[in-house]
């Protein structure tokens, strides 16, 4: 279980995240929604250890996160970052195997190799295994990075999986597939927290949605509870219609046309 | 793949032995390779006959052998530290000479020469060389830290800034070296010129002894950091998320590789582009896994410097070319080639 208790993040004089509290249980998939600059990434970076909260506490499995060593955390938590820049021509399978680094000293075991193969099959990257990472397309690179994250915690019960915009840059098939994998893993006992921009994807996959605005938690609940015209207007400042998908009974969102008046600019 | 990698080690080792034996025979006094082998065997006690001339033995022991051994040490140091620095900076273009580390080392070495002559006239030779090695090491370390700190933004190192900072450090060190050159007397001037061009001509058993620990330590320890340096390629944040204590690793790698570069510069001056050329060739042969790239770069560096030294001694014999000229002549085209080939892929 991960508990964020009144955490804030302050840089210079600006509060990027203000007093956010929430918790997530094994088996849950939580999606964070919010406009640009709402503090989504900062919140996720605090959860991933990249930033330390200026106030409040983070508890993972009944222990303060700051009391874990980084090797310990690597065996409990994996993070898919938004930006992954690699300049060395590693093969895709070497990048994926790096996810197993916390698990072995010098040479990977048969189990490490098996997990890598299994995960690469799942993410559809097997055929890229011996290609140089630098020669892959953006979407392919992202799937390789996803594989690396997954092998890191594949065999760890109740692991925490954090993803910052995991589907940006992926085509429709892999958007669905990535989130379906995350969802399936949460059902297997993972705690999954993901930032998404697409409200419909969030409605489709999230067990719970956290809506942020101006660094604060604005709404927290299931898709049906929090996704409605009023809340979406408050958080994103757009007019929209929200229907119920007759097949899944989940909310389903269509933005209304926005008119831009250029005549005043001349 | 593993077999291919192991056979590369074997091939490089054999090539290094052959190149060294060949190099030992070449020079003003030619010694047949067979005689070289016999003298070497005698030296380690395998053989006690004396079918070789005493003159040959003397030349080999006093002149050639220290020079070849020094070439091997300096080459190994430059090769492995090039690979390690590229790992830390997460970029195949980082090179001790390019980012100012060699210039920092050389500046401190020059200062030590001038100061030593002024202040510690009575200093014994070996101690003098140690002082030189420490000075060069400090210079290399300071330059590396300055460039590294300047090039970091938000915990990531920015390569464009790194290269620009390297240019700045290079010209600052160059200016200060120039200032010292301006004040130096004839003897010091000759030493300084020697530093700027790079040469193994100063090799004696004393210089070999002086730098051995500073080279062996990095060559033995750095290969164990292959996994960590691989993870660094993902980014510092990502490496940290894989459980690495990134600050400790960074500090250790910078200390070890500047130690090697500092020692090399202290005895042989600036020998450019070995740190770039060698790891790049290795990566073409066996891929970019640092577990293999680091030790193979040490072997390949030793081999390359042995060959380069052989070239510079024989190309226009009896005049000797500075070895730094040879490596720069070979290295610069390769550097340009990487730039042109990868200009679309490299993210600065």
C-alpha cells in the first residue's frame, strides 16, 4: 500500500504541488488527470523518488519511502519516465535486460532471461531484440522502455508501477495494449499509477481517477463519480458532453467545438 | 556472442604481444624478434644461455623495454578512461582531450615542472615523478569536475554545454600554459613542448614504476563498473530508479579515470584521440555493453599505442615524430566520421 499524506512540493517561491493526500492498494489502477502545469508530473516525481516532498510523508508498505535504500526501492517500484534519451547503440534486448540489473550481480540467471523474453513477447518487441535502440522509431523505443520497466518488477508481489504519459507517441493499438497490460498487472496485485491526457482512456482503464488543478487534488473517485461536464470544465476549462458508454457503462467524453476569434488580432 | 567477445580478448592479447615484441626489435639497433624473445625469457628466468649479444641485451633492457612497457600502460590508461568517461557523460563523443581533462592535467604538470625546478631542486627522481603524476591527476580531476558540473542541468548532463565547457577549459589551460611558456627558460621550454605534443621518449624504468599503480588500479577496478555504466546510458534518473547510488558511482568513475589520464599525461604529455578512437572501434566489434567495452578498451589502447609508437620511431628514422601527432592524425578523421555519420542521431 502506498500512502501520500499531505505532500507538497515547493521550488523557489512556487508551490507546484499543494497538500495532496491519497492512497492506493495492491490491485488498483489509479490515473492522474489534469491540465498542463497542474502538477501531475511533479506529483509522480515525488512518488518515484526523483523529487523529495517539501512537506508531508510518503509511506510504502508501512515504511517511510525515505527510509528505504535505492537498491531496496528498485525491487519494489519501477518508473516509466516521460523522456528517455539514450545515445549509446545498445541493442533493444540489452536495454530490456537493464531492468533486471537490480536482481543480479554479474551475470543474468536463466530466470532473468526468461522474464525478458516473456515481457518482450507481451509488448510486441521480440522482433526488435537485436536491433540498435537508436535505430528504432519513437513508439518502438517507448515499448522497449516499457518492457524494461516491466521486467524490473515482473516477479515482485505488490510492486508499485509508475508511468508518466505512457501512451504519448504510441499508435492506437499500442495505446490500448500498454494500458491493458498495466490493468492486467494491477489485477495481479500491482499498484499502478499513471498520468494520462486522454479522458476516455482514463475512463476505460482506471479504477480510480485523481484530478489535479493548480497543484491541488480537485477530485478523487471512480470514472463515473468524477468524470462529468462540470468537473471537466473546472479542471480543463473546456465545454464537453459526457455520455455513458452503453456497453461498459463507463463515462464517455466528447469535447464541444471551441471557437477562436482571430479577427481581433488583425 | 560471448564466444565472440572472449575471442576478441584473446586476439587482442596475442596482437599486443606480437606488436610489443616487434616494437622491441625496431630502432637504430635492430634486434631480431627471436633474440628479443630469448632476452625476455632470460629476464623472467626461463632461459640461461647467452647466444645474444650483450649490446642487444643492454639496449633492450635500458632503452626499449621501459619504452614499450610505458606505451602499454599509457595506452591502457587512455583507452579505458576514454570508455569510462563516455559512460559517465552518456555520450560516445566525450574524450579526455576534447573536454579539457588532458589540458587540465598538462597545465598542472607544466606548473609542477616549473615549480619543482624553482623550489625542490634536490628532489629525487622517483618522488619527482610521483609529484608530477599527482599534479597531473589533480589537474585532470579539477577539469573533469568543472566540466561535469557546468554541463549538468536538473541532474542531467547536457552534452552541448559539456563540449562548450571543454572548449573553455581547453583554452583557459592553454592560455595559462602559454603564460608559463612565456616565462620559462630554454630547458623548461623544451619540457613544455614535449608535453604539448606527447611522446614516450622520456621512458625509463622510473617513469614506468611511477605510473604503474595509477594505471593498474583503474584498469582493475573500472571493468567491474560495466553494469553501472550501462545503466547510466539510460539517464541518471533512470539509473537511480534501477537502484544505483549514482553519486557514488560518478565520483568513483571520475576519480579512477582522471587518475589514469593524469598518470598518462604526467609521463607522456597529451596523446589525443586514443580515448575516442579505441572505445569506438571496440563498440563496432563487440557492441556497446560496457562489461566488455571497458577491459577490451584497455587492451586495444595498449595495442594501439604500441603500434603508434613503433610508427613514430621508424617513419622518418632517425628523427622521431611526436606520438601525439600520429594519434591526432589518425583520430581526427575518425572523430569527423562519427560526427557526420551520427549527426542526425546524436541528441545534444
